[in-house]
């Protein structure tokens, strides 16, 4: 009798707990989300799935009120409709960009969606600078050489960043943080943004895009991916860049027409390329493909250039940023549950 009462109570308690399906979940997501959950003691069960969310995998959200997603999860109209049909009512993006969400379908279905707009702009900005200086001073190649007992400097020649002109495209949170660091290096900083941040005035001058491209030794992209910014860097804009300049993209892959960039590298017009994001990254990034044959020939070509540095979307990847992502995601969920106003709700 006592045992069956206990069973009944356990079932009731479990039914009362909110279920969240997390897609694209990596071991570090589990670690930081479980740590944040333990601090809050919220009646919540997170079901971690390492698979990406798409039309086939959406079924994993059965019986869940919310899904928690990342940059390469698909949230087009078909996936949102399927999730809605399964009972999902809230989309929790554990990232800043939301170019992967069909906002019209979201509104039509009356679903809640919120993102983490600023977990650590400095984390991404610092990674952009790490890439610039790695590529410029060839520390990655020097590391390999020294391990082989090769101390020759030929091929490792860089330039002094101090005194160079750096162009920041998109002067929002990450662009500003990047501009501050570049200023600290002694660069002359130029910015371009249709909605310029007043804070940028203390760091540099706002100029039209063409002027920024023509004058900058380093061009770093920090604008969101929208229909207006897709392939912002293309054959024509590449042609307007200063010969030998370095292009850096830690924002979204499709800001760049990758094929046009390859042609500019082959023509030796573009001096160097550093990318933390790639147009077709969803098929590659965040997974170990080291035992497979990678079929993407465009990506394969990029890896053959000595003056190209690629990292796999790790700009956000710091302890501080991951803690903040988990905390803000839970705040967004609590807002939705309470029906209170949420500053991070989409579109915003
Ligand atoms: P934000 O919203 O603070 O700033 C974006 C800025 O871009 C705004 O000032 C906006 O006016 C500007 N902008 C819009 N259209 C533009 C155009 N055509 N040309 C120039 N500027 C334009 O966003 P935040 O936090 O600085 O993030 C920027 C982007 O960085 C995100 O959209 C996301 O794609 C990317 N990101 C990458 C991460 C990584 O791990 N690599 C992590 C976090 C964000």
C-alpha cells in the first residue's frame, strides 16, 4: 500500500516537472547547464541530444514544453510546425544569432523564442584577435617547427599591428569589444554600421563600407547575418579591399562568398583569411570527422592555403561565456513560465 502511494507520488512529481529537449548538446553544454540547474533547483528535466534539430530529429522533443537549440539547429517553418504539433511552445536559443529561425512562422504559431544576446562579447572579440595575431605572426606554424627542432624563421615573417588600420564591420557589442582591443594594440580603427554605436566615437571613425575596405589592413566582420548582409564580402567588395589585407570573420559564415574569397586568395589580392565560421559549417563543425573523408571541396581548398586559419566556431567558448549562456537561458525560460516580459524575446 505504502509502496504504491510512493509510486503514485513519484509519477505525479515527474509529470509536474517541465521537460526540455536540448539539441546539438555537447559534453560541455551538459556540464554548464547541470551546474546552473543545481544552483536554481528548478523542477526541470533536460534531455540532452547530441543530434542537430531538423525535421527528422524534431520527434525527440515529444512531451517537451521547450527545446534548447544552438547555431546550426534548423528552425524553419516545417520544423517549427512539427515542434508545435508535438506540444513544444518555447524555443530557447543558447546563442546570440537567430538567422536560423523563421520569425514569420514563429509568430504565426504563437511560440515563444528567446536568445542570449550578450553572454561575453569579449570572448568573441578576444578570439578574433587571437586569430589575427596567430595568422600574422604564424605562431601555429612556429609551434610545429620548434617541436621538430626547426628554428629557421623563413616563412614566419609578420607585420607590426601597431600603426595599422583595422576596419570593424558592425560596431555592436562584439564589434565594440574588438575595436577596444585593436585600439589597445595601437591601431587606427575605422568602423562601418548603418546604426553606429555612440561608444565607437571614442575609438575610431565611422566611414562608408567602401572607404573602410579601401583603407584597412585588417577587416573584421561583426554584423549579423541577414538578407542584407548575406555575401557582404563578394567578388566586388573583395576587389575594393586593400591588396594584401587580412579578412577576419567570427560572425556568420554566409557573410562571405567563400568561392569568391578563394579566387581572391589565389590571385594574391587577399593577403590572409581567418575564419571561425563557415558557410557550410553545419555539416562539419562541433563534431569529430578526423576518421572520415570530408566531401566538401570548398572547405578542402581553404585548408590548403598557408595564409588561411580556420577554427570551428569557438569564439564563444570560454568558461565565463558558457556559465552566462546557461544562466540567461534559464532566466528566459523562467520569464516564459511566469508569463512576464522577457528582454531577450525574438525578434529583438
Ligand atoms: P549586436 O547586435 O550587438 O551588433 C551587430 C551590429 O551589426 C549592430 O550594431 C548592427 O547595427 C550592425 N549591422 C547590421 N547590419 C549591418 C551591415 N549591413 N553592415 C554593418 N553593420 C551592420 O551583435 P553582437 O553581439 O555584436 O554579435 C554580432 C554577431 O556575432 C552575431 O550576429 C553572431 O552572428 C556573431 N557571433 C559569433 C559567435 C562565435 O562564437 N563566433 C558568438 C556570438 C555571436
